[in-house]
């Protein structure tokens, strides 16, 4: 079927039709769905890594400007992703039930619903772009660049929303490959645009020959324009593939209403609202962490930002496997297969803990080199490496939290996991960070983060193993 690998589709079809899968086939399906999702996640964070490293070569101030607003951009990303999830999980359930007609109906309504929502969020972003650096207590030297970066980001939020929606719909229907390929293309396009927009015109030596290279010399603004342009181009391509070429969900040329219906919107709100509120609360907590870190100075802000980006390269595989877990859970729910649902929960969580545990070891060993790629400033590199080594210890338990959360999202059960995330970060992380920052500085903030992630992973593992899947009242999807 359009865009799906034959083996992946065959195995998903066996879930939908009630056929048995051997343990080997379950692991194979998990791998087939996880690998392209991991590639997509890594390419997404690579865009931030590229921006940080290219801007980092300009010095500490531009790096701090982007780092200052990074937690706020994640807040907006999370809210948009929650909106998409409210609709895409419905599609996962419907495709699991082999009802592609209703899935297309949900898709049409989701386009209007998500686009309208993203326009409102974009307007909010535009309004707060100016005062945001002051609200975060940053040094005045980085106010202008930070505001400009966030303003450009906000203006293109509707394009980002369509990217999220199209990618989520394809993944929940079982197509991981196309979103992965397009996200890699987005990363490469971002590199090219950064090369021309961030730096001024200069002379480069290529193969012993001096070449004059055009550059706009826009610095931080150039990084923002490059990123949002790449996102907009890929959003158009992703949406076109979903609606025009992907046969299971193709709506181009077919009759159907785009007007949102009450049942679909209620289901979207029921699934997406807890996720959205959780993202707001968690990112609000992260913004408070930025509020705690900002008075420590430009070096601490930049080191914190670089370390977050570097560490994300470690946990992005967890989010990729988490997306596979969401797809598998949604398909099993739609097909009414609780025993298979439990099995995939254990497989995905265990796999993620193994992968991220190994990456945590690599993060600990190579942290100086990883930070060194992004900045030539010695003080930033030293501090960044120290806090990365603190965080490396938490990676396996962070994996457990990420994937179990994604698994329960696929089931449509979002309230309890969202509350668990919320309570962990607000009660454990923030209280410890406030307690330790005075005596340990930025290192204390990251010790608090490490402790909190281990605690969060533990409570999610308890949830995973204590849930009685056979007694779950699997809801029918309204459409």
C-alpha cells in the first residue's frame, strides 16, 4: 500500500485481522516501525544541533540568545503536537479496526481544526516575542536577538502544525518511512540555508582553490529563517503525500466534509487536552529552570542550552521508539487485542531502555567532544561536559518514561500519564533545582534533573507492569 514497506504492512494487517504474531515477528515489527521514527527524531534534533553549532561559532552571546528562548519554543511545539495527537490517535484506532473510510473523515476535520488552532497559537507567540527575554530575566545584551528569533519562529507555526499533523497521521497509520525521509531532507535543507543566511560573504579554500561564497550575514535571525523555511517546505511535501498519494488516507479528489463534527472534536479534546496541558506545565517548569539559570550568566545559559541539545541526541531514539509504541498500541486497541497490547508495551519499553542505556555510556565518555562541536569557548565547553556526565546516569530510566508515555497515548489513556509527568517535574525537579542551585550552580540544576528522571522512569515502569490490560474497556472511536 502507498508508501509502506511490504513486511511492515503485512505484519500490521495481521494485527488488524486477529492473526497471531510470533515473538520474533513482534520484535521485527517494533524494529521496522522504530528505526525510521528514530531517524526522523534524530534529524529533527539535528536541526537544533546544526543551528547551535553554526551560531555557536559566532560567540557566546548569539548562542545564549537562542538558548534563552529554546524552552519557550519547546512549549509551543508541545502544544501543537498535542493538537495533532488528538486526531492522529483516532486514526490509529480506526486503521487498527480496518475502517479507513472513517479515518479519512477524521483526517479532513483535523486539517481545519489544527490549522485554526495553530493560527491562534502563532498570534500569541507574536505578541510575547518582544517582552519574552525580559520576562526570563536575561541580560539586555541578548534581548534583541532572542526576540527576533522567537518572532520568526512564531510566524511559521501554522506550517509547523501541518508538518506535525501530516507526520503523525502517517505514523499512526503505520507509515514511518516517508515522514522519516522528509525530516532528513528538512535537516539537510536547514544546513544549506544556514550556510548562506547565518554568515557574511567570505572566501573559502576548496581543494586549494579560493572561492567567494555569498552570505547574508544575518546571524541569529538567519538561523531562524533557515529553520522555518525548511519546515515550511517539508510541511507542504508531507501534507501533499498524505492527502494526494498515500492510498489508505488519500482524500484528494474524494467527496467529504472538512467541517469539524462534535464527536470528532470531543475525542480530539479528550486525547489531546491532557497532553497539551501537560506540555504547558512541563515546559512552564523548564522555563522556570531557565529563570533559575539565567542569573548565573551568559556562560551558564549557553552551556545549559548546548547540553540540552547534546543530550537530546541521546534520548531522541527513545522518542522514536515511543512513536512506534504509540502506533502499535493504537493498532492493538483498534483491533481489540489486549494480550498483544501488553506484549508490545514490554518489548518497546525494554528496547528503549537498552538503546538509551548504551547511548548514556557514550554520552558520559564523549561529552567534551560533543559540546566542543557546538562552541569554541573553553568555559562553556567545560561546564557543558560536566553537566552532560551528570545526566548520562538517567538515560535508561528516562527511556522507560518516554516510551511508556507514548504507549499509553496510543491506547487513548492520557490523563494519568500526563499527571505523572506533571507531578514528577514540578514536585521533584523544581524543588531540588531551587535547593541545589545556590550551592552547586548549574551543576546542581542538572543533578536535580537526573534524580527526577530516575524517579519518573520508576513510576512509569510501575504503571506499565501493574496495568490490567485484559480489563481495559477499549473505547470505540467516534467519527
